[in-house]
């Protein structure tokens, strides 16, 4: 099936879904159609990648402790911002499409090196290939955090950007469904769930699995999953990336306008890239959203190394995790650790490998 034929088939199915009333009687049919669309889009992306010689977008070599990408419409102030928070100089001008390629820089903050990538402006229709949108988003997919930058007077573009990213397989602030699928050699499809399923039926699940070539499988579902979430699990081009909304040009707003926008976007950071307002707050928020903490190491009878901390994620911050970060064999040799900092009941507390560390803790390891 060629590219145009696939696009035509997707459009036909989308039109069929649009004209089908959603109810209990039709949810199985709609779920199956959505599965067909997802599978066709997957084929379309594979063909597009093959046609481009296997290229997957702008070539950005990841460096530092994490990679953050700036996504926004043209002339929203991304280049000005990256000049403010990193060691690079991106071209700035008051017209659209100043940035025509990806420009990486390094934000050095709180002992961390965070790579910030200024991408060309995204436009409506990017998910269909307009404005090199697919190449742009391919970089965003592999990032640790997406900064969505919008202007204070054009916040309606946030929903457009979210839709384009969603259509390109990026699930902002999402997580992989808690579902396990294990292939079997025979016996058909067995479905078990740890809680009632209210959003789709087991018949729909089987139909979608068949669409993806699963004829014999054991399925265990641990969440009340929706049709779209279940299809995401099976798709090969779905990425879960945390995000942070940055609203620029706040210096042009009055107090009432700022209050209204903060009520609408309570988790956003309001800045002025041009004037440098709230840049430090933005840096703090980036570190917070990345979920990083700093751990300082100490050798027995010596002062701790406060110059070069170990950078780890909050989700992987036990004493054992730190051991594995240094070397995978160290956790097996650990007798105990002594800690100083917020996670300690007192300075020099002796703890085991399951102790959870916090930012700026000092750790002294004692080995077998």
C-alpha cells in the first residue's frame, strides 16, 4: 500500500468514526477502527523514514546530564531565551523562522550540565509534515523534557502545539499503561484484570490485539485503560515525555492579565526572555521537572567532594541506586553507608542500601 493510499484509507476511517454515534453498542466498532488508524499511521511513518534514507530528523548529539528541547511557534522568543540560559548564541531577529536548524547549548546550573536545544518553530500541520515538523519532533521524542514556549498574547497556540505533538506520538506528561502482554504458542487470547474495566470491553481488546498480529497471548491489565491508551501500548511510535509550559513577554501584561493566565496555566513559568525576568525561576523549574538531585560523595576520614556531585533522578535515589550508578558491582559489596543531609535523622547516620536520599545529601560508603 503506497503513501497516498494509506492517507486516503486513514481519512476514510476517520470520517466513519466521526459519523458513528458513540455508545455501548458502537464502542467495539470504534475501538477497532482506532486500532486500524494507529496501525496505518505506523506504516506511514516507516515508509516516510525509509523514503528519507533512514534519517530521523535533525542530528543532535546528546550531552550533559539531560536534554531539554524548546518547542514553540516561530518568533515566540526561543532564540532569545536560549541565549539567556546557555552558553550558546542563537540568531535573534523580529521575523519568523530565524532558526532553521537545531541549535544546542549548555545550561550550567547547580552543578548540573543541562543541554538545551533550540528547534525551528513548529507550525500548525506539523504532524502532516508541514514546516519540517516531523524532523523537529523526532528530536523532541528523545528528550528528557519539552519546554513549550508561547507568547502571553497567543496562549491559544498551546492547544495547537499539544495536538501536533500528540498526533506525532508524543504523550506529554504521560506514562506507559500498566499492562503486560505475553505471547503464547496457542490457546487464543486470555485477558485478566486486577480491577473492573469500564472504558472498553475484552472483545474490543481482542479485536485490537488481532489488528496488531497478536493471535495467542496472555494479557494482564492493572489499570482501567481506555481504547486510546491500549492502542498506545501496542504502537511502536509512542513516546512519554514530561513538559513545562513557558509563557513569554509577561512584562507586557498588567496584573489582572497575569492573574487570569496563572489561573488557566497554574504550572506554567511566566518570563520575559528579553528582559531576563524570572529566568532563575525557570532554571529551578527545569531541574525540578527533570527530577534530578545532587549527591555528594565522601571517603572515610576525609572531607566530602562538594565540587562535583553525582547527578541522579529522584526515582532512583536509594543508597543502592547510587552504588549502581558508580559501578554495578558496588551494591553487592556494600556493608552500610553513613549519610549527612535532609534525609538523615542525625549527621553520620548509618543506613542500608534501601535508604532514600534527598538533594545535597552527603554519602560515605563502607564496603565488605
